């Protein structure tokens, strides 16, 4: 149970800028891959030596180093040394509880985003993605090495594609676009669940549904928390006027911005629906209870007076002691009259209940 | 069930700018119509060749190409080629889950809006409308080819009308005005339903009403979501100072802005009322339950002690075994006294209930 | 029922600027009155010819034309023609569902406000008031010709009053001031009702109160909706720096602004109290139900076991068949012991209920 | 009841600027006091002639006229005449329903604030305080002449104090500081009540507590409403750059600002707690009801079947008519078996209830 | 009880700037420690003479005076005299109810923050921390002298650390960083409690949990209240462009800002979850009640009619008086038929309950 949790913990007491990985290792071994391409060439391979990769960076090609997994701090320190990256930035890369942000430095841009990979045991599987975008290179750090980037690899293979024609900033955009787009199916899945629950909750409220609604709300809050800051990230990127970003690519970031706004708005709308659902649940329960109470009340209200009547004629007053003692019992029509009174009471109450619209 | 749903799905993995229609085809065949007018002439016909239409565009006339249906991507690509429209814009036109927005380009203005055509099975029928407004032409893309534009066609026939005297920007305004105005009857219908439900819910809460309130709320949220961004759209249009917009037409857009604000405010007020209605429902249910409980309690509280009394005198203690064993039974007035005690208990409880204001 | 409703309907399909009155006629016949005054003279009469009134406008006097009722569009068109008023403005005057707004034109200022005249059948009686403020004249359009302007007529009679010393802009201010001030008694009335309901709801919740609270909330929302935009109206007026407004009168508009802010804040506070009241109602109902349940439970819990006991001794086991069969019945103290057990159970339960603080 | 209420009423129909006192007289007779001081001298006396006071104002001393009570409009008019104060300002001083505001004039600054003096019958006792701050004088108008200013008088007696060293603007600050500081004990009192109610409500919800919570919420809303606008007042004061305010005293107003923000934040936090308390109350009530229902259900569920059993053996079927008619009754162990069945049912149900965690 | 409370009390009536400690003394004796370091040297000792410490301040070293405890106002006054600190600042240091703020003076910067040290009896232990940051010195005032600063002392011992290389502003940053970081474990603890409560509340709602949820909400509100203003503090610091702050250290404050935003967002998310939890509690209780009611209703609905039936055959009508009087009793199959009717009723009701999905 405790092992499953991923909370933003800070290493209280350590100096700022210390490199300590704060999450649980999500992969067995930290691996790296290298993608190197120009308009005419494309190569992708497993990376073993960072120095090799560093030496390949040139003005007329794009180099993309993708680090899978974060718990090998030595790799990080070497990257920091080679690419002259501030220790505070490296610390942020390791802090998987960090919120999305961007920092525009002189020689590179640092972006932190959260990818959502799916759902497990009612918790979203979040993977922190950090990007170091330099002049001719991109370094990406993935917490969980899932197949998030497969579509980018596929598109890179196409020599006519926009990716091959553009520089490192467009690659960074493509990576961010894939991360943002990955939220859509997750959100759609949640919204479909909400709509499915809608009818069930109204007709047959069960505690498990309540649990599910609570989980849905929590996930929607989490999605909003992870995606909403990306708006500021893009705004800051566009305003930075960094020479690392080609101004002709601004339209792509604007488009990405639109998608993020749409995600945030949808998450908010779905959350309002989940809240509605919870209220529906409670009201539905009251409906049920009302019905249960009505059945009980109808039965009890009809039979309690009848039982009293039957009780009376079951009394053992000595009829011989006095003519006032239960003369009904020896009347020849007593029993028939008893039943007629019963029917009268019954009928009267049924009319009363009908008027009150109880059934 | 699943086929009915229209969710904003993104084609994860495809490069940005790919032309793929994401909605379900809402018409059998994509058709186009051409409207061509000057102050003195007006012609409207079914369009078959886009190249023909393109060649007719001239400085002293207005050309309006209306595309009904979106699932023919070839038409879109030809339009893109003829009118030099960026693939990102074409992609947005096809993405029916897009939120309202405007993009002011050098050679044209691109507007996306959502028309609301009615309600079906508790869901609003939304139709995405995209406009490409150029110097002398307007291209409109309708997801659902309903009779939304009929009033515009009618007004165009009138040679004295403002439409015939103004350029393409005024035509774009007229189209946007029709879309916005179409929200008013929908909203009025919803508000009337809310007011009708108001009284019913208070007197006779039924689960179907709850379902209806939930649907109303969802629709009002959706209306707000679809119309609210149009405010920014108009603000952005007015601030763009695009040469494609005649500044003397700004007052019309300001007027449109007023209508949008009014729609948003009304939608918000109605939503607050729907929320109130839901609370009324719950409280009404509690009222009902309270009443049911009171009836049950009154009956039970009166008859349970009486039944006990009747039970006592039904006991078979051997009166002959001892004079202490139920001497009441052989008393000549036992039965009469029993009834008097019953009446006393009954009367006392009725006074008690009256004091407690139970009935 | 349907006739009573006043909803903002838009004439979908008509060209913008068409003059169609959208409300129900609130007066039998549209009438006009003319007020003409200088520092030294004051005249008020029923107006029949607009051309006459128009010819009287002069630089050293103020002319006030007040139109009572809106359903005579011919009058409006003549005014439009005489005073050169844009059709869009005339359209807004007729659209009684319009929100408060101001438009500063070159030759006049157009203000729309909502007067609240009282309450009828739980709905606020709103009357739309439009002002056309020119250099030396004011034209006012009242939807309902109530005595709203009587205090202004009275003040105009006083030759020493500020009204007589100032121009048309001060008259416009005075009219707006009367409209705003008219909200105060309405709001005070609503707040007094809320305070009266407060105590009643707590002690004796009844469904009619709930209905009333719902109505109060709706009215407060409506008041806020009608008065809040007046803030922007005044801000826009003050910022317009129109030559039609004498800058020395700005302090009066600032003062008016203060009153509007106070109204909005009060409406908001009262609405919060109405929401509180609704919650109080629900909680009060739960209190009542709790009490009902306690009474039922106490009675049932005491008498159900006792009834069982009485039932036992009413059983007909054959005591002669075996000495184990109900020897109590023939015991000489059986009946007395039965009563003692009854008293013990009764007493024990009473102590139990006391401990649980049930009474 | 009606007399107790103080509502912001506007004198509808009167011209703006008419001097009419709108509140109930809070003191028998309007009195005035005069404080006159320089660095070296300090004098305080009852004031009878305003002209005298006016003549004493000089460049090297500070004159403070404090008016206790507002219902003497003649005094106000004389002040207006002597100090050249606009009738609109005088009107605002009399309107005790006015919200806090500041007006920076050429020759004086006008500040309206609300002092809170305590609580009476669940309503806050508010006293409107108006300040006219001129070059060498301060005129203060108090609605209720309580001992609010005693600490200022005490501090003025000290010739070494800052008050004696600074001018009229510092005196105004000191007065405003006393008014703001007076909110703290009131707020602390309310917050202590909320914390005391916290535990009581959870264990033993009673309708009186609900009433009290409602009152607390109302008071907190009122406090926020009265103190929050003081923020804008101070901001406006600081931005006015009026020559009447010594810029070296800005730090004191900044400090005051901090206190106001703290008050507003605390009021908001306490209000959230009061809302929580109300929810706790409702939930607590449900807890109670649940317990009541459980007791009833346990008793009823155990004894209703047992009573049925006892009822069966009380039936009078003729055992002699057939051997199938109630052979149990004549069985020698019938009664013992009856009790064993009773114990079995009872035990079984107790186990069932335990499993359901009902007790 | 009363002694435990720490409320922001203001010394009403005292002149602003009076030095009075308003909290309860949190330590026995106010102690001071002195830290003095350069790049090459580091010394830490208990401080007895402030004059000594003051004389050691030099341009090429950093002096840090830490005051533990606040109730010795003489120390404060001496510091004020030595370091030329405004009495208003000293007053703020003593006012432990103050909200976080920053004041940038000519010769020093004054920062107030709130450290959270843990939780005791459901209340957060808050310690006010004030910093006076001068050119070569930092004076810190701690309300509670806990081991908050131990990690800073440890890091100062390392001659290679950043702390030793930077000036007083970096030391101030390090102190603020430790205070902010201390919130993370507290917040994580609260969030873990919320998640633990989540499941328990759903399955087995108990009043103690409600109490706990209420406490959690209160603590989260308090955390937000204490940490949120730190955002403005840092923004103000960065904008002040004070020469006391080295601009190359801005990135550290930006980083701190990020942590504060993350804290505020997390606190908000956890509070939303606590609110959800409270709703879950209430709904869970309704679920329980519904179940209780169903059991009661099933038992009562089945046995009440059966008891009535048994009651009938227990009546003593005289069968000999007439053949119509209870002929069933003497029928040979009467008893068997009775049981068959009982089984029929029982079975019918069970089918009815199944259909209603009651079990």
C-alpha cells in the first residue's frame, strides 16, 4: 500500500540543488536512446556513451537523446557537465513531484510536463517528462519509458514530414503535442464512465458507485492540476523570444495552447458533472428510502389497527360475569361484522394513501 | 449507444495538420452551394466545381461558398490549395470537437463557432461552423446542413437590404449573428422547462424530474461552454484591426458581443435556478418523507399501546388459581373500562400530536 | 400562464436593425409627454406632434420627451428620423429583454436601464427604460408608464432646484438616479421577508416557505442581473469624455455609482442569507424528523417487548398435558409478576433513553 | 421588532443632496467636543459654538471636532457652510447605510467607515464614522457616541507621543486605526464561539445551535461587508497624492492596510468554519437519527417475529376437530420448545446485527 | 482550554509601534546564538552581548544573529537601537498573529513567515519567524526554538557549500527555503490521512471520523492561509530591486516561489478531497440508514400481516352462537391452511422485495 504512493516529498535538510531521485524507480535499468536526423538522413539507436552523442551535435542536424528512467543520477550529472546545465535544473528533473514549468536559459530551454499514461487501481499513472531544448539538440527525460514517443519515431522515418524539415524546437513541440494529446483519450474515458454511471446511479444507487464517483473526481482534479499549468508554460515560451525558438513555429505552439485550454475546460465540465452525479446519488438514495418507508408505512398503518381489533376479540373477559362484557362475541353475526370493519378500515386507508399519492 | 456519442477525440499519433475528419458523417453526401452577389445582382446555385467558383471572385462582388458536411476531405484540400489556407486551419475545420476561436491571418480570417440546432434524447444537437473570410469571399463549413442560413438567403434577395450593400465582412457578421440568435429560443425553452418543473418538483417529487434537472444542467453547462468563448472571438476580431474588416462595421460586432454576453449571463442564471431546483427536489423529498413518517408514527404510537392492552386481557392466567390473577376479566364493567382506557390513551396522544404540530 | 411570461426573445431570421416590439403591450395606447424648461420657465404637457417638440429644442432650454409604452413602432421611427438615430439603437429600445448598456454616439448618448416597479405573483415587475441624451434634449422610453418620474416632475417645478440650473445631462442623471433609488425599497422588502422567514423556518418548516425562499432567491438573482451592469454603464459614461456630459457633473455619477455598488453588494449578501435559509429549512426538517422518529422509537421500543410478553401468556398450551407447559398461568402470583416484569422493562428502557438523551 | 431594524433606506423622490437623517437617533442629544493641540499644548472641552472652533484653526495646531450623534441636521449644515463642504458629502454623512468610501476633494478628504461596537440580540452594533480631514483640522461624526476614542484622548495627553508631533493626517490615521483595531476582539469572540460550538454540535446537535450558527454566519458576512471596502479606501488614499497627506505617514497607512487584509482573511476563514459547522450539524443529526433507527430496528426485528410466534400458539383452532389442528399445544414439551425457538431467533438476529456492525 | 488558544489579538488602545509581546511565552528564557562565517572560517556560539555581535559585522563576512523566543522585549529594543530598526517593524516582530509579509527598507529587508512545526491536539503548531536582512548580517526571530535551522548549521559547516560562498541574502533564502520545505512533510501527512480515511468512511462511518475530517479541513485552511501570502512576499522581494539582494540569486527565489505555488495548489486539492470526504461520510451514513430501514421494513412487512392473521384465529367469537362465527376453527384442515396462507404471504412479499431490489 505505502509503496504504491507517490507523493511530492522534499529532501528537507539537503542543500538546494542536491541530486537525489525522490520517486520509486519505475524501470529496472536506466537506458538511453539516440535519434539523429537531417532532412536526408535518419538514425535511431541505443545510446551507451554520452560523450559520443555530444560530439555528434552539429549545426545542420538534430540530435535527440531520450533518457528512460530517472534513478541513475550519474547519467544526469554527466549530462549536466557536458551540456552545462545548472544543478537546480537537474534537481528539478529528478523531483517527480514538480509541477509543469518552463525555464528559458541562455543556452537551453527547460520544460517540465506530466504525461498521463493510463489508470491503475483508481490512480492515474503519471510520468514526469523533462525536456532540455538546445540549439541543435533535445534531451528528454522520461520517468516511465512507455511507448509515448512511438508516433514521433514513426513520423521521423518519413523524409517528407515536417519534423525532418524543422529544427530542435519543432521536435520539442512535437513531443509536447504527443504528451498533451495523450490526455484526450484518458479524459474521454472518464467522461464516458460518468455518462454510464449517470443512469445507473439514478435507478439503483450502490456504495461502489459512490466510491467510483469519488475516484473519478479525484482523477479529474489531478488531470486539471497536471495540465492547467501547461498554459502558462506555453505563454511563457512564446513571450520569451528566445533565439532557440523559430518564430515561424509560434503557430504550432498556439495550436497546442488551444488544445490545453480545451482539456482544462473539459476537465472542469466533467468535474461539475461528477459533482452532479454525487448529488444525484444522494438524492437517489433518498428516493429509495422514501419508497422503502412508504411500503413499511402502508403495511404497518393498515395492519396495526386491524391487529388491535383482532386483539380485542381475543380478550378473555368473562361474558358470563356481565352482559356488558364483550357481547359481540356471542352475537351470531359478530365474526362477519368484524371482517366488514376490517375491510372498511383497509379500504379507507387505501383511499387515504391514494389521495396522498403514496402509490 | 456508443455510435450516438460525439466526443472530442484527437488522432493521437498523427502529425499535427493531418486532415482526418473526427466526427460521424452527419449528411449522406457533402454538397456545396454558391452565392454570388453585388448591389444589383444576386445568384445562388448548387456548386460542383470549386475552380469555377474561385475564378468568379472579383473586387466588386461578394462570393459565398457554403460547404454542407465535412467528411469529404478532398473538397477541403482543394479549397486549401485554391485559397492558400494553412493545413493547421483545415485540420481545425475538421476537428468538430474544437472550441470557438478566431485566427486572423494575412489573407483571411478563420472563425470557428458552434451552432445549437435543437435537442435530441436530452443532448443538444451542436453543429460546428467554420468561416473563412477573405477580401471578397466567405467560405462556410457546416457540420449539419440544417436550414440555419435560410433567413440570410431571404435577406440577400432584397436588393435594398444592408447585406447587399456591404462586403464579405458584413456577410460574415450576418452569419455569426444567425448562429448566436439561434441560441435564444433554445435557452428560452430550457428556462421555461425549469419554471414548469419548479412547481411540480415542490409538490410531487419524482425521480424522472431529477433526471430531467440533471439533463437541463448539463445542457446549460454545454451552452455556456459553446457560447462563452465567442466573447473572446469578437474581442480578438475587433482588436485585430485586420484590413479585411471594415471599421464602420465594428458597431455590428459590438452589438453581437452584447447578445453573447446576455446569453452567457442568462445561461448562468438558469443554471443557478436548475441547481436550486435540485435542492428543492431533495428538500421536497424530505418533506414527503417527513409526512410519511408522521402518519406511520401517529398510527403506530396510538395502536401499539392499545394492542398491548388488548394483549393483556387475552392472557390465559388461571383466574381460579388466585384472586390476584386478572380479576378484571370477571369484573362486570371490565370491558367497558377497557374501552374507556383505550379512548383516554387515544385522546391523550392526539392532544400530544396536536401540540407537536404533527397534523 | 404563457401570456404572463416575459422572456428575451430574438426575432431569429429578421435582419439586424428591424423594428419589431418583442414584449407584450403594457399599456393600452402609447402616449407621449413633453417637458420644456429653462432656469426661469417650466412647462409640461401631453405631446401629440413630435415635429412640434423637435422644433422647440434650443440651445438655452432643456426639452424632455417621455414616451409611455413601446408598441407603437411608428412613433419610434419618426423619432429615429427626426433625431437621426441609428436603427440598431431603435431596435435595442424595443428589445425589452436587453441588458443595461450605454452607447456613446457622436450626437447623442443611448442608455438602457431596468426599473423595478414592484412584485406580482412572485415575479418582479421590470420596466425597461431607454434614454436618448442629446445636447439640449432627453428622450425617455418607458415600457410601463408608472409614476416612476413623479418626483422628478415635482423637483422640476422648483425654480431654485439644481435640475433647473443644469442641462440635459443632469436631467439624465436625475432619471437614472430615480431608477436606481427605486431598487432600495424593493431590496429592503426582500431582506425583511428573509429575516421574518428566518425564525419561522427554524421552528416550523413548511413547504410554502420553501417555495417562498426559492422565489426570493430568484428575485435577488434578477435584481443583481438588472442592476450590476449599471456599474459598467456609469464607468463607460464617465470614461467616454463625451462633450454631451458636463465634467462638473461627474461627481453625481460617481455618487450614483456608489449606490449601484451598494445595491449589488446588498443583493449578494441577501442572496447568501436566502441560501442559508434554505439550508436551515432542510436542517430544520431533519430536526423535526428526528423528533418524530424518537417518539415512534420510544413507544415502539417500550411496547413491542411488552406485547410479546402479553402474547406469551395468551398462548393456549395445554397445561394439563405436562407440568412444563406454562406453569406460570396457574401460579397464584403469575399475573402480579407479569406486571412487575412489565414495569421493569419499561423503567429500564426509560433509563436507557435518558442516557441516550432521547428526551 | 420593526423599530430595531436599521436598513439602508434611501429617501426616494427627494433631490440628491437633501439633508435627511435616515437612521434612528442613537443618542438623546447631539453633542460636540473640541480637541485642540500643538506639540506643547493640549486642550479638550465640550463644544457649543462651531464658529468659535472654526476661528481657532491655525497652521501650527491641530483642531479636532467630534460630533456625537447625527440627528441634528442644523449642526451639519453649519459645518457645511463654515468648512465649505459639498451637500452630497453631508448627505453621505447622514446616510448611515452607506458603505465605507473615501473622497479626496481639493480642500479636504472625506472618509466613511463602519465601527463595530459589539453585539446585541444577535445583531452587530455598527456605528457609522465619517471623517472630514482638512489641512489643520479633523471633523469626525459618530453615529453612536461610545468610548471608541478614549484611547486616542489618552495618547494625546502624552506630549512625547507621535500624535502630538504629527499633523491632522496622522490624527485621521489614529482614528481609523482605532476603528479597525476594534474589529479584532469582535472577530476573536466570534471565532471562539465557533470553536466552542464545534464539539457541542458534534455530540449533541440542538436547534438552538443551528440558530446560533446562522447568526454567526450573518455577523461574519456583515463584518466582511463593513471592513473589506476599507482596503480600497486606503489604496485610494495612498494613490491620491493629496497635499493633505504627509507622504512620510504612508507607512502607517500601509500598516493599517495589513490589518484590514488580515481581518478580511480571518473573517473569511471563520465563515468557512461556520459553514463547516452547519454541515457538521446536519451530519451529526443524521448520525443521531441513524442510532435511533438502529435501536428501533433491533427491537422491532427481534420481537415482531417472536410476537407472531406467540400469536400462533394463542390461536383457538379446535384441537379436537382433527389431529392436524395445533398438535403442538398438547405436546408435553411444546412450551419449552417454544422458548427454545424464541432464543434461537433472538440469538440468530443478534449475530446478524453484530455482523452488520449495528452495535 | 483557554490557555491553549493563540488568537491574533491586537492591543486596542495602545499607540501604534508599542512593543508588547502578544503571544504566550513558548520558551523559558529568550536565548540568542551567533553564527559568523566567511568562505574560509565558520564559528557558531551562544550570544550574550548584542553590542559584541554588532561590532563583528564586517563587509567580508556574514553575521547571523538568531533570537530564540520573543518575550524579552528589552533584547528587541536593543536590536532596534543598534541596527536602526523602525518601532513599527519591531512591533510586527512581536505580533505573532501577523500574516506573512515583506518590507523593503533602505538599510534592511524585513520578512515575516510562519513555520509549521507539527500538529498537537488537532491544531497546527505554528512558529512565527521574522528576518531582518541587512548588508552583511541576518537577524532571525523564532517564536518556538525548535530544530528548524539544524540543516542550515550543518550545511554551513561545509566550506565548499554554496552558503559559504554567498552573502547574507543567500542565507536569508536558505532560511526561507527551510521554512517552506517544512510544510511538505506536514502536508503529505495530512494527505495520507485523507486517503486512509477515504475507505474507512465509505464502509463504516463513525462520528470520530467526522471530527477528524473537520480538523483536517481546518488545518488545510490554516496551511493555505499561512503559506499563500509567501507568494506575494517573494514577488515583492524580486521586484524591489533592493541593492541588498544579489540579482544572481533571483533564480533561487524563483525556485522557492515554485515550491510555494506547489504547496498552495496541493493544499487546495487536499481540501477539495476533505470536502469530498465529508460528503462521502454523509452519503455513507444515508447508505447505512437505508440498509437499516430495509431490514426493518422487510421484517415488519412480512410479520405484521402474519401476526394479524394469528390474531384473528385467537379471537374468542362464540362458535356455538352461530355457524358464521369462525367456522375455520373447527375445520379439520384449518391449521394447515393457516400455515399455507402464511407461507404464501411470506413468499409473495419476498418476491416483491426481490423485484424492488431490496436484497
